């Protein structure tokens, strides 16, 4: 089956849809109103979820096993789905009973976390974000630590609190900096923030002690999702020396439900930023690419009917590519497993209106921004944050849908 | 069934055994030479593993489900096991066929990782270790960061590379500090170290957004294991700013196979260090206790027939208790799951011969120590590290066995 602009589905897919036949992301859903119903693997096509269990023997409750099969199996599944959904293929097009059984309107599905996340790693790969955070937290001397240009700095995140888009976020409580000689502040976070990130989902893993060569790294990455690395800046600032972020992050991490495959993203590949100094050989790659994925963050305050955009940035600003992240992660022998997540870190761009979190946008609350007819330094209770990503092609888009979450008040 | 010194098993248990009837730790084994055989939950009694699947319907391949049941179920299982193993009870004592079927000599078992580790957190709870590391890595100004006395500092570790005692450790490769304006060093770690720690194994978890009150924290902790948090100090030192340890730790973390329950450790409870300043209310506990668990680290160089002790310390030096760690970990709403691990951090004591890692013992390689008739600054290929822990009672011990690992050369 040929890829590209000529391919068309028998289903009508709106021109601006995130999910044309060229995308075909993978996810897991349950029919709305059937809380006891089994989770079903699916792909998205236009405004429908295609229930894969209804068209094949696939009946896993997560995608982990499929992810472990590797790219040949993914390509075969993709080709099969493109075939049965194409305008020229009668098998599904002309079988009304089968269509009714396997095509579920998006309005009738509840998306679930598509993978069991064994381990989740958060990298720090936008130099703009690294520089701004360094400046805010450590001052102007060395905003970017010298190691940053030699390796993709990262840390382990919390896997248990990775949640699916749409889940509410309870404002975390915790300790913030003491003022003077007082006890530290304790209470609801006063600096609750979003972080606009993407995350790579690992396919086949590696055995402990056997690094993955950078030349093979791409074969171990299934696809990408949009991620909100919710952050409590006051908790983070107080706890973080010397072992890094912990409770300022671990209360929730939201991901978008549809994993967009690298195969679908190929037409949007672009050169990654030139690296200076040259990376060490284990990080040097022939095909040093990012993807041109425009990203947006919106906030919808409770009392407003519309969301307002607060930043526009792009995945392509990432200095260390996902393949470099993967080669680095395993160079010490660390083992990956199917379904592991690598997040990019906040994807800030170089322009003032392309910063990926409120910490940077409001310079740690030193200035306010307008959100519709409200103002914000950090997130308030009732705010809904909507992240979205969509590659714009000449004839079609390849999108990720949204990654959303609404802030609920802290526990009393 | 009464606990205490009067209880005796019908099996002869040597006086210095780690596993008398007062201990009864839980683990998972496979019969040696049966690589395809199913993992079996077990308890240890003297020199035998008691196969729990052979005496009850328990046939889980890990202990996670049992851990999730909570203390009433654990106490009932413990009481039942103490009963059937006691000298006065004929059911097993007088049934040779059953004994043959369920009591497996330790020499015939291969111990397996007893739990699926969802998330693993490493704390930093010995003030002596914190002070020494701060001094070595950051200098004498503020060796202990001000937050340390207000909260149990910790970070997320890597769950995939938690391995069972006895698994070999391949020396990791990675980047170390550049000297002057050169590229960073890349190659096998030149500062490979052990860290003598213990880890708490979580029982019932909590729902995301619902913290566990410190008064209930103990009910969520099943027991303890001995842990070696292998560390590559050169990799760690270069990568760690600003997000904390990553590849310097994630190549392997070894745990001892038998989880010793808090119930078995009760007779060895002791007051925990007085805390100054007073902890915030969410960390203040009525019953502020540690356990008196003597710990030792031994090294056996390849060319020597005997291991030599390199440090002796104690679990009781921990400033922040495991219950405080748990209350802190969840105060932001972070969810725990059965089988999660909380490690203590290196359990250094106050004396020069009670330091828990070579970084401290050799002051980052500035001095050498004798190991039998060899000298060491850091670990060499072929070295086997043996950690052990054993509570010494008047009439019996409650021990953990050993946590071992041998260093294999790095990949070429």
C-alpha cells in the first residue's frame, strides 16, 4: 500500500482532522458507560476509533506486547489497517454489520492509558528551557551546566502516576522554602505549573548489560505522545538539591491517548539542531533528525467559556534527539522494556512566545500573563490545561489530539 | 501462637541461623536446575525453603498480590507458618511425604526477585552519608543542604534494573568529567562502588491524590531487604547537576531474596534519632522508631579465597524513619503500589569504620584500604561484594541472609 497524499479512506475524514488514513495512531479505549467492559486496542480514523479486537484476534488490554514485536510487525499492522480503511477496499467499506461492530464514534469512547509504563524517564533536551530554568533557579553565572552540551541530561520520573489525558489533577500539598529562620511553608502548592513535553514510547527493549547502539536506536522507538509534566515549582525548588526533582513532579503526569508512530511522522522529519561540541562517538548519529511538530498550550479558566492559547512551540527545537536519548540511556547497560517512556523535557523554543511552561512565561511569577479576561502567574483551581500537537502537511495533517487536565482544589 | 524465645521448630535450626521460626521471611524460588519450573513463593526456616504452594493454594509467581492484602493477612500467614513449623504440631512434623514435598534444602533453590517492582525510590536518610557526600562533591561550605533536616530527601530510581542477589554486575561504561578543555572521558567506569542500604517493600498502596497519614504508614510496609545500590562515581559526578543521579546508578541495583517482615523485626525496634528541628506535623510520629539491625559489607577479590569485611554499620543510624519516608512520599498525592521499594540511602554511621560505601571509606579514592592482601580505592573486576544484615537476639537471630554481586569486566 503506497503512503502519501493519494491515499484516501472510504470514511469521510475532515481536512483538518488529526487522524487521516496517513496517521493511524494506536490507543486503548473502553466504550463509554461500560466501566466493566474490557479495554480494547484501537486505531483512530477521522472521528472514529477502529476496534482492533473486532477486526483481528488482537485482544490485549494494553499495547505492551504489540510494542515488543518491533517495527516489522508495526509496519505490517499499519499496512493492513491502511488497506482495510482505504477507499478502494471493499472488505470493511461494503460490510455494514462489520462497520457497525468495529467503528465506534469518538463520542462513545473513553480512552485509557494505552500502555503499562514500567519506567518513565524525563530528559531536559531544550537548551532554551535549560537556560531559562538555570537562570531562574541558580542565577546568571552558569545557567546551562557544562555537562549539558555533552550528554542528554535526564532523571527517573514516577511511573505509577502517569495518567491518561482527561484525568483531573488534585493540587498537591507539600513543603516550600522557609522564609528566613521560620519553618518551611507547608500547604497546597502555590506555584502549580504545566510543562509542554512529548514522550517517546519504547518498543522492543534490551537485556540488562547490553547497550543499544545509536545506529539501531530508532528500531526501539514505537512512537510519540504529547505529555504534560505537571510541576509544583515551590515544592521542586525546595526539595531538589542535591538529588533532583521528586514530589514537585510525582503527583501526576498526563499523556495523550493516541501513540503516533514514527512511520506516520516520517514525512515531517527535519534536521535536528547542529551540535557543538561534536557528540562522543556513542551519541554521534548519521541520521540526526527531529520532527516538525507544532505544539500549543491552552488554558481554560473555569469561569470562561473559551480556552486561550498561552504558548506555541515545536518539537524540532530539541537539541538531543530521541535516538540519542535512547543510546545514552542504555550505554551503561540499563535495560529498557516495551512501554517505557522517555519524555523530552519542556519543549521551549527561542522566542518569548514559544516558552513551554509558566515558570518561564511569567519568569517564576515575576510577571503576569493574560488568559482571556483573567490574569495568571501560575495555575489556579478550575483551570483546564489543553496541550495539542499537529503536523501540518500539504494535503493532510498528522495530529496527536489533545492532552488535557483540570486542576481540582487541594485536599483540606 | 505465642511469639518469642520459647517458640521452637521441629526442624533443627542452628543457633546462629538467620532464619529461625521467629523470622519466617518471604521470598520466591525455583528449584535449581529447573529453569522452566514455575517460581514458587516460600518462607525460609533454618537451611530449608518451605514451598508455600505445596502447603496451601498460594501459587502466585510474585508476592505482589499477597503484599496488597495487608497486615491482617500477613499476620495470619505468619501465625499459620509458625504453627505448622513448631515442635508441638504434628501436621508437618509427622508427615514425611509432605515434608519431602514442601521442604527444599537451600542448596537446591535458586532465589528469584520476589516482587515485581512498580517504582523504586532511593532516599538519603543517613546524615553521616549526606554530610560526607556533600563534603566530597560540593565542598565544606554546606555539606548538608538546609532542606535535609526538614524532609527525607529522595529521588526516583530505575525499576527495570532491580535484580536479585547473586546476579553478576557488568561494569558500566559512561561519561566522566573532562579534564580541562578536553572531551569528557568515555569508557568503563573507573570509580565503581557499592552502597550498603536497606529497602522497605510496600504492602497496600494508595489511590492517586490520597496521601497516607503518618499514623497509618506502618500498615503499608510489609518488610525490609538488604540492598546494594551499585554506583559509578565518575559517571554520577558528571551527570548529576541539576537533575540528580541517573546512569551512575541505573545499571543495576541488587536486593537480598528474603523479605523480613516488620512483625519479625519488632523485638529489635529501638528509638530513632531525635529530630531537630521538630518535623512538620505531617512527618511527626508518636512511635518514632528504627530497628537495631547490624549491617556488614565484605569484599572478596577474585584471587583471594576469603572475603574481608570493609565496614560495619547499623540500620538504626537512619534519621528519617521508613514511616516518615512513606508519609512524605505520598503527601503530594503520589500513589504507591504493592511491591514498590523505598531504599534508605547509604547507611553510614558516625564512626570511621561504619561508612557505607567506598566513596566515603577511601574519601573518593584519596586513600587506599586493605582488602585481605590487596588494596582498593574502588571495586575491581572480579571483586564480589557481600552485604549482610542480622539482628542479634538473646536467644535467636533474625537475619536477612546476604545480598551479593560480582563485578564482570565492561563490554569491549
